[in-house]
C-alpha cells in the first residue's frame, strides 16, 4: 500500500541519516586531537630557539629574553600561533621583565605529540623552572585562547602572581559546540580544558581580554569564564578586535602594561638563578 511504502522509505531515510550521524560522531571522537591541535603552521627550526627543557623524554624548545631580570612573564600561546611576534611585542612592552615563551609539544621546535595532559604537565614544568630562576621576583602568566585554558589550569595549581587570559573560554566543549552544533561535543571530547572549573577557587589577580568580533571563541563562553571567577577580574573590552588581532589593539596593550605594572627591581641580579634553572 502507498502509505506503508512511504513509511518504509521514511524509516529507511531516518536510519541512513542516523547511521551517518553516528559515523561522523565516531570519526570526531577518534580524530579529535588532529582537529583540535594545529601545530603545522607553527613549526620552527630548533636552531632558532635559545633554550630547552626535557620532560618525560620530550624536548620542549622556546625563547627567553632578559633572563637576568628579577620579574618574569611566561606566555602560553594560542592554537596555531607562531610565538616570535608575541616575543617581540612583549619585549617592547616590558623592557625590565624576563620573558619565557615555550612551544607546546609538537608545536614550534618542540618534539612530541600534543594532548591536554601532556601540555598542562609541560606548563607546570616550565613554570616551576621559571619560578626557581626568579625566586625574589614576581611571575606573571599570560595565556591566549588555547593557552588561556592551559594558564587557568596552571594558576589553580601553582602560585602565579598575576594571570592574564586573552580570549579565554569556559570549557573547550562550549567552543566545539558552537562550531559543530549537530554533534554532542561534551560527550565526545576527551580534551576538556575545563577552565571555568579550574578558576572557581582562584585568588590570583586576573585580567581578561574580550574581543568583540571573536568568531573562534564565543563571547558567551568568555563571559561564562568571567562569571566563574570568585573575585571580579579586570576586563578589557575590545569591541573592534577579532580573535586574531586582539593583541594588536592599543587598548589591550595599555591594559596589559597597567595590570602587570612596573618591574619590582631591575635586571642583572637573577642571572645565576636563571643559568642554574634553565641551563
């Protein structure tokens, strides 16, 4: 009968669509690290870096600037971000701070394969080395985008003096859901980056930069992170900025300089500690 034939066709179409959806979800689950991490754009010759650390047999490489300064800034970059431009930007903004920028494993000149567990563990190792190298100064941590998730977790576990989160998210699944509304992102993701949960008990002073035209991290996700902080952070609103050019905004750079403040002392006194800690 025509009605039964139509029903069979409809059920068949639904079954095919459901099978395709399940297959796509399974593919996303298996391939998620390839989809999340984009190190290919950032690869850098090892010879261009000037320090390295080894953790779990993996060599991580990056840059340090003015290691003999008392106060230090540690920067964790965004996904697919080349770190050298930020090195030069921070060098100009903070002429009396030591700077440390390390590439995630698999990024830049670093060896290994990226994963949340490995990257967060590496961040702890980098911070601990910098803290030992600057025992009498302050250590400010800046995290951008993916790096904001790393920095938030780090600040929940280490005594960070100041924390700067640039275009942060509350959790990675929120970002994934905004780009893949048809997929159950929260159920599929093994890479969690639960930044809001990490900062729930944070007492560290925080500055958050919000890009008004951010098409990568939804503003709602950034504001959810802000609400999760137990103390109101400093917030710099950048209505004309995008996810890519946010750090170029003069208002951001002014807010960053004001938040970090002047160095507590000059350079030249921490060189022995820096050489011992970093080699």
